[in-house]
C-alpha cells in the first residue's frame, strides 16, 4: 500500500502541473533577478542552468553561465544549454517569438504592484511543480509585510520622495516613484506617504523645482548596488543644494543600497522593514 504522504505529495504535484499538461522543467534559464530569487526560494535552484547579466542573488548563481538581459539576450547560448523553460520579461516579444519557434517553453513575467510578487510566486510554483512551497512562501511574505504595517500603524506618516535614479553627484535626471508599482506599495506599507502618489504611474521625472514644491519630509534614494562610505557621503552631500526642502534641512535623506528594496522578489518583506527603519528610525 502506498505511503499516504507520498500520495498527497504526488497529487499536489500533479494538480500544480495539470494546467500546463507537462512535466516540471529540469533545465531552467532565468533572465530576471526577481524570478531567479523566486526559483531558489521555491527549492528548485538546482534546476537553474543559466541566469541574466544582472542577477546577483543568491550567491550560488555566481557559478552559472550568463545569457544576457532584457535588451541583449544571447539566443544562441540559450539554445545551446537545452532549456525546457526560459523565464522572460513580458516585453521581450522578439525573444518570446524566437523561443516559441524553437519550441522552448517560456514563463512570461511582468510586475507592477506589490501583490503581483505573491501572484507570480504562486504561478511559478505551479509551473515548476512546487505549488505547496509557493503557498508557504507567499504566506511568509504576507506575514512579514503585515508585521511591518503593524509596527508603523500608530506612527505619523511623513511625506516621502522615493528616488530610484539620477545622475551621479548631480540632481539632474531624477526619476522617482509615482503612485503605482511595487516600490510605491512597499513605502506605503513601511509608513511613508509618497509625494507623487497622485500620479498613477511607476516613474516620474522629478525636477529640483518640483521636489521643492512638493516639500518631502523624508527622501529615500534606492539603489541595487552597494556604495563605498566615501561615495555614499558624496552622494548624500549632493542633496544639500535643496536646503529649503524639509527632508534635507532635517537630515532625513537616506540612501538605501540594497537589492531587497528594488527587486520584487521573495525578500520584499525584508525590504519593507529596511524602508520602515529609514523612514521612522529603528522600529
């Protein structure tokens, strides 16, 4: 007689794959840092045979081949690795068409809101035969976010500028989060009120004059790559040009150089906690 646990596990696996009508993939290529993190968090990192140029986490990926990124996918190398699943950005229409012609299965990814992170994990878990683990993981993420929201619930919400791009050592070319997207949602969960919440788009080109007019009380500058202490000091000093802005005047400009605040993957709960600490102090 079959072991009951084995029967249950098999049923879960088959139900997760039924929608796709195929066996779980064994050779996966992921172009997308967020999805790469998801695959490892789902427990199928050993099936990943190549990653994109900008993948940095987890450390195990450093030994894997690189196959390009959003704008420069290396189709020849991809096909040479004989993948049975390639995760691609929804906007990579040419690559998707090429892979479909080569009969390589794809998982098309796009992100927008914070809720899309858990939805993607559930969809990906179904696709790779890890539906149960996907449900566990999304539960962990939702509990982490709920804990951050609880800790900041009774604290005043400062007006917050969220910057994710600008020219080095300059206040030119500033791109900030608008009122739509996972970064906006994470800052909201962390207890900040986005000064561009009224602009329902993911990115806003913010001039110095516009920032002065909106008067943020906190400025968060989010980066994926680390800075040296000297670089960080110089970049923070750049903001002193806007001395009339409350955040600058009160010393509440923070550079957070950590992928957890810019990658919409399994670590968004940790990212929200980092944002809350910057916005409110150590809470």
